C-alpha cells in the first residue's frame, strides 16, 4: 500500500495513522519493525500496539500452532537475520548436533530441543548452532576469543601436568 503525502507528513511529526483502528497516534503507541518493507517506511508497524495485541489474541485462539510458527519465524528473522529455511540448513550442516560438544541438545527435561543460535553481539553475525550449555558457557566468557582460548589452554595445561 502506497503511503500518501498525508501519512508522510504525520510520520515526520512523530505521529502515525494506524491501519487497524484508523486513529492517528504517537510513535510510542506503535511497535518497532525492522523489516525493510515498503509498507513500513516509518520503521514502525502498520497497526498500533492495541490493535496488534487484539489481532494476536484472536489469531492465537484460532490457530495456536500457526501463531507459534509465525512467532518463531519473526524471532529468527528479527533477532538473528535468518529465515526458517536457513536455520534448518544450518541444523543439517551440523547433523543436528552442537558445534562445540557435538551432542544433541536434550534440554532440561530430556526432551529434545532445538539448537540455539549463537550470534556475535559485536557483528550481529550468526556464529554457530549450539546446545543450551555450550551456548550459555560461551556467552559467560563474553564471546571473547582470547578468553575462550585461554580457558582451553588452562585445561590443557592442567591435564598435561596431571
Ligand atoms: Zn490501532
Ligand atoms: Zn554443546
């Protein structure tokens, strides 16, 4: 949907017209949207938070499975910049196991879990798919290559000396 000059003027003024309720509201009433869609030139969602929440409620009740899938797709895309297909390809490339320990992620209750995407906060790039423990451990060392290397050296030295 092309945006009118009217809408552009409002966006410049920090307010935006909601496609749902039709009310013009301040930006604070809209959620951020990082997708680069022509409909979202403002960087905010087309519908206000209230309309979006109402829509999600109805949608969830109608199809919990579909909405879970949609939420997952959204998280992959917005947090990690990958599609569901790209994620599945990464899992295949790692044979479904953690890139560090080589184990399947059994999760806390022994139920098999999806591998976590470890991403570099500095570059925003995906590093690898890891199990819950390795993902957490690497993060605890600040994703710092020097610290991770030093940790490995200390373990090697300790075992060599034993
Ligand atoms: Zn609205
Ligand atoms: Zn692991």
